[in-house]
């Protein structure tokens, strides 16, 4: 576990821990409760969380409480104590049960996301529109977005081919992806992400246009070889993935020889850009922007 803090203001921080094996962030529930309900100290925040757990149990959220785990997180005195933590999904569910003005933006966001997903089941084209809009808001260029959409299509064609050739989804997909990635970039997927300082973030979303094109070439070449040779089972597909990656590796080296500079970069699209941390910060900012009258009438409950 790697512990970090997301600082929201001079005196408010959310303790977090990154689990590299599970590839998940875990957040101190007491810290989140303290921020959203404006508790005066850790003792009051712990009391609030104890009451909230009873409320969640009454709401039928027994499974949520059972799945939440404890981790040893560093406290203000420098010592580590067992602390209730939640992953992103669990944290959002907990926030829904917090009656607070600072929690309201989260609830509105969740309602909006739910509406969008329902609309997308009726009109799947909206999924692509939402994806493009998301990348635009993050500042990606139109050229990069177009390449990313093509890369998504290429990846889907490759995984469909793997499925047809008897490769099992999950671990075997990941191993084959590592094989072709290492063949063209010289690194496994994890090493590549480490180079760019990534954890949960998508590697492809943090590639340059050239990196993205070469990765897509590796996947497309692997698919074409597979369709021509029709390999059976994992090991035969592994050899094909290595050869597909080598095609893109040769292209990378040719580009580097012609330009005199490396194609692979340690730059990423967003440094420590975690969605929940951003949401908490946005929530706090939104609350501060409320007129005083709305704040007074918000009915904040500090049990």
C-alpha cells in the first residue's frame, strides 16, 4: 500500500492509499465525513461515522459495510491506526446517505450520470458523443481524439479475435497485451505506466499521438496475423502477439532514427488527476459559492 493525502485546504485533507495489486484507491471514510459535514475535529467525525453506519444498516446496506475494509493509515500524531476505508464505488454510496450541503453536488452528479446511462441504452451513439466531450474538456487535441477513437475500435477488433482463438478474457488478455506492448515499446504495461507516473489512469489516455498510433499498429498487426494464421490457444496467440508488437517496434526505431529523438515519453496527460479528489474539491468549492441564505437553510446535520 502506498499512502498519500489529497489536500483540499489548509486544514482539510483526505488520507488515501493506493493498492497496486488491486489497482484501486482507498479513501479514509472518517476524513471524507469530516470534510462534507464540517466536523470540528476527528473525534466528532468518528462519532458521525458511527451514527451513519447504523443509518446505512437500516437502509439495507449491510453488504456495503461488510465489504468496506480497514487499513493502517497515518494519523496526525504520526502513528498508524486501523482506519475504515472505502473504494470509489463504496465511497459514492456512503455519500448518498450524508445529509449535507457539501454532499449535494455529489448526489446531483450521480443523478446526472444515471440519467445519461439510461439515455445511452436507448441511443448508443450518445456514448461516443460523451467520450469525445470528455476528452475535449480534458484539453486533448482533435487529432489525438480521432486517433483515440480509432484505437478503441482496433482494440475491440483484437479482443474479439482473441476470443475467437480461445484466449480467455482477463489474465490471458493482460499477458498478451504485455507481450505486444513490450515488443514495440521495450516495456511491459506496468513499466510503461510507472515511467509516466500512472496508477489507476489509462495508459492509452496518457500516450502521445505517435505512441498511440504505434500501439494501435501493434494491435492491428497482431489481429491481421491471427486472422491469417488462425492460432489456437494461449501459447500460439502469445507468439503472434510478440510478432505483431515487433512490427510496431520496427516502426518506432525507424522514427527515432529519422528524428534523432525517442518516441516514448514520460509525459502524461494529467499528473495525479484522481476523479474522486477532484469531485470533493469541486463539491467544497460549490458549497463556498452558495449564497449565505442557502447555506443557512441547507439543513446541515451534524449528528
